[in-house]
C-alpha cells in the first residue's frame, strides 16, 4: 500500500481489512473489469461471482452495523478500507457498499418490522436498496417542490407520484421514498414530508425506464407509484420527519461516496505512474517532461487535500458533532480530486485513455457525475458560502475544526 504514513491513525483491524481488500481488488476484480463493463449476461454473472467471493472472504458490508455483519464502527477507520474498495467502479455492488447508508438509517430510525423485513435481508445480500427523492418536472430535489404524496388510509399509506435518478433502479428490492404526508398545504415543509419504505413488489409500483449516464448504465432510473399501498409501519422515523432524515442521509451519504471516490482517484494516479514508466512512456520520455510532472503534483495535491478534509468530516460524524460545512466541503474536494486525477490520467494515455482499452473512460463518467449528483457544486458552494459568511455576523468568527 502506498503512503505508509496513512496507516498511523487507524486500528489494526482497519489496516488488515484494507490490505485484504486491495489484494482482492488487484487479483480478482481488476482482471475482470472489462467483462463487467460490457454488461449483459456475462458481465452480470462475473459481478455476482465476485460479490459472492467477497462475502466468503469476509469483505462484504464492512461498514454495516456490527449486529448485522459489519466490522468497522467508525467512518475514520472505514476511510482506509473504503478507498481500497473504491479503486474499482464496481465496488458498490461487489462489497455491498451501496447499502451501508440504508443499513445505518434503518437501524437508527426503523422499527422491529423494518429491521426484520428490510434491514436483515438487505444485510444478508438478499435485498438491494434504493432511494427516491428527486422528481421529474421539478427544480432538482428541493424539498418544497416534492409532490409525490402518501396519505394514510385504514392503516396504510396510499402513495402516488414519480421519482427519477433513483439509484439501483433495476435491482432494487425496495425504495426509501421521500413523500408529502401532510394534506394541509399550510403545514411548513419541515413537517410536511416523511420517509416510507416501498417494496418493489407492491402493486402499482413500476420501473418506468433506466437512465444512462454519459452513455453508460450507472444504475439510475425512473420509478412511478400509482395507488401503491404499504403498511403504516413502513414509516422511517416519525411522520413529518422527512426533512431531518433527508439531511442526515445526505451528510453521511456524501461522505461515504467521497471515501470511494478517493479510491478511484488513487487508481487513476496509479495508472498515471504505470503509463509513464511503461515501454511506451519511456520511449516518449514522459518521466522527463515537466508538464507530466505537473500532472502528478496537481493530482497528488488534490487527493491528499481531499483525503484530509474527509478525515476531518469523518471524525466529526463519529463524534456526532454538527458538520454540514465540513461534509459538504469534503464532498466538493473529493469530486474535484477525482475529476482532476481522471482527466490527468486520460491525458497521459492519449487516445488510448479515451477508449475502452483502459478503465479510465468508465471512471471519467463517474467523476463527471460527482459534480452533479448528491448535491451540485453550485448548490453546495452557495450553501457552504452562506454559512461561512453568516459566521461573521455580529462580530462572530468561523472556528476551524
């Protein structure tokens, strides 16, 4: 593993799991990336096989709650492992990482029924989770514009509406749905929305379409809910508590994704090194070119900076401290680092880098989406900037973490 100084702040367990994960990625996943990237039946079979191998190796669901098979209890410890998981664009499925957020949300805010019917089978790999917030024909994902409705009738939620850019659309066994449960329009938005779990087998539930991202299937799609009925007990948290849960999800979710983006950025950095010292790179005298060295310095600076910002945010999350500014800053920095590293790597590989002969094209697609999904650069910059400016009201000051 590069950067031995990185290990000092982590437990021996995290270091061991990180080393095992890196070895698994190098020996089992990377040799099969091209097959999985092609998709289709063969790609799905390889993905399923590697997922099972990861489970058998004790590398699946490492940041799940301990009582549901997880092995790490702190985000800071998981940083060391997640960046190894993240060295492949297929990590979310292979290591079950896409369900970590849902597992913790359901454990914290779900009832016994939810734990038994959703959390337990999801932790066992029998159910795939998804999250429906953004709606078509609306201005992004602004809570005040949510129109999907859920009305309580005879002990059941009656749900109508549409959601799009929903993760894991085609594979989802259930969706955590943000819906308007207040029938009175005078109710403030902070108390008007709720989160409800909707099984994909429910009558009236339909996957309308899958939505490709820059020409690649990244699991996003559109769903519709027509007179869907689910039990009252499928409510996460309390009725009207959707905004608070949304904020909690976004904070932890952005940080979890940022951890994996660091892995992809480091993978790009490694590919840069391989290219420069390959026979073709040597023949082109790439190691001697100043602009090549500049690519390395700028990518290294971005990765190290983002990584430390993530560590600061992770420590605050672990301590249950307010950390909106830190999380959002870390998310933007991680996105920037991945975009820069992937672009630099593609530049050094030339035409080969923008082809499907390397994993860089797939990584670049993911990198570009990070500036939009889970909070656009513009929205986060505005929100963080406002908080920083307001800190100086009335003679105040911002205290750096």
